């Protein structure tokens, strides 16, 4: 970051691009850098919601599935979609264990509420305990770990988890493993991931919110890219139909740096148009 002609701040960033066979195609920095995937895990945490038949049973539709993968802005439309999901699943809002945000009145407004609603709906459908749905030993979380390990080609016991800010487990992964997950999301070999990617494409306004990076990138890419960020400088992007994923980590956790690097790489790779890059530069 420059102020006039002087350097004011510097961020160290790692980035990697992988295909869905696990081959590292391009790197900047260390592709084996380990860090928590944070909210970029959300599309994969939605897998049991689909595979259990819960999404179909409650007729959640693409919009409901998109909010399950979201780090949304907590607007009325976001909270309404989460409430609708819980209502259709016959789960009371009081079961949500994500925090109530500052200056908000309900956990529905928390940016992870869609993920939590999908968790609860799945537990209700499967007859699993609702009160402990965030515990690592809960059947739901064990199934999420199993599905992620399967995508990564690892034994489940090799995955290391920690509690995210919303209370749900997140995973410690190498950056190349995050890129591999997003390569799978952008491919067409997994029917459930294909369903998730279609939902995110159809309703980008649910994924973050109008004027926010993930939503605007998905919109401006016109069906070519999916984008899902996470806290502490995590940014993941899928090139759709190609089975290619990108993962970025800023060592100091800076959001401004991860977006700057993402735009720099998208410009170099020509994954979106120059005019789209200009619009995103203003966010």
C-alpha cells in the first residue's frame, strides 16, 4: 500500500491454482502453506444437506441452497431466506447457535445463519440431536469431514479441525488442498457440488450481498466463476466447467490484500474481462 510515493504497508500473500486431479498448475509463494479455510468451507459443509435428502424434502430451491453457502450481509432478504429454510424444516429459530451480531436482534442476521440452518434441517431430517450440532463428534460434522476428506483423497482422521467464530468446526488445510476443493466445485464430476455451484450462480446476491466482493465477482463473471471468501485473508475461486480452483491466503489476514491479489491474478489469467476488473477494483 502506497501513500503518495512512499510504501506504507506490505502484505505477504500465498496463492495456488490446482486442477481437480490435485495437480498444482501455478503458485506464488508456498502452495503447502497451512491455514484454516474458514468460511470458504461452506459450500462443502452443505453436502450432507443435499445427500441426506433434506434439501429436496423441504423444497429449499436454489435460493435456499445459496444461503446455506453464504457469508451474507444480514439484510432482511437474507434473514428471511434463512427463516424460510428453518420454517420448512419445522425447526425453531431458537435452535440456531450462531451469535446475535452487534446491533442486530436475531441470530438470523448472523452471516453464517444459512449454514447453521442447513445443519439443523439436516439433523432434524436424520433424527440427530439438535443441541450438539456444532460438536466435532456429532454425526453431522463427522459426515462433513468424511465428505471433505473424500474430495481431498485423505483418511478422515488426518483432518484437523478448530472452532470458527460462529461456533462451527472449520478445517486446517494446505492452500493447495483448498484449491483442489474449489477445482472440484468448478468441475462437473460430482452431482451434489454441481447442484451447489448452480445455486450459487443463480443467486449471487445471497452469497455475500450486493456491492460485496463475492457477489459482484460472480455477477460480473457471467457464469464463468464462483467466489467464496473466508476470514483472515482467505479467498477461493472456481473456474467453472474447467475443474480448476484458486486459493489465496494473506499471512496477516488482510481483506484488502486478498481482494487485490485475486484481481491481479484474474487479470493475469484473463478469467474475466478488463471492464469487470475495473468495476471490482472500485469495491
